[in-house]
């Protein structure tokens, strides 16, 4: 019998048509096993897997997160063009980036108001708008 976290993870993967390999199940359980949304870096997920006694390489974590992105299970949020976070909340919403500890959290979407966007260049369309609000403590 599967525990709740494994069952939730297997269902999450199946819903996207991904084969539930051991590594995918392990990482999915860390991402969504408790039913909570989270923002992780590949390194942070690798550390969590290692702390849980799971044997996965950092390269496997990166490849698995890429597969999760491609399947529409997580969204990649890039901060500063170099640091990527992976968000399990797939709804459209803004983010706070906390500069003091390099963490990403959800910002209240109902408080965000975008009045107008520039027109896309000829032959292009706007695919999405990412809003990352950088914060530092006073």
C-alpha cells in the first residue's frame, strides 16, 4: 500500500502523462507530497532529497525539473537571469523575491493591477508576463 505522499506524487505525475520512475516519485514527493505549493531551486531540492536519504544526483534533479516544466507541472521563475526557482503553483500570480535570503514567495495576485502592456512586435504574441517584486528588509 502506498503512503499518501507517494500516492499524491504518482497521481501528479500520471496527470501529466509522466512515467513514475523512482527518481521522479522521490522528487515529486518532496515537491507536492504534502499538498502544499512551494518554490525550490534545483540545489535546494537536491539538498532536501539528500537529507531524506535519497540517492539522486544534482544532474538528475535538473533533468527531472526540466521534465516537470515541459509537462506543465512546475513553472520556472528566473531571477537576475541566473537563478532559477521552480514553482508548483501553476496559476498566474506575482512573486516576492527576498534579497536577504534569496527566497521566492507568492505575492497576493488580487493586489496586482497591470493597466497596459506594450504591443508585441509584428509576428509575435505575448506568451506570459512574469512579475517578480524584489524586497529587502528595512
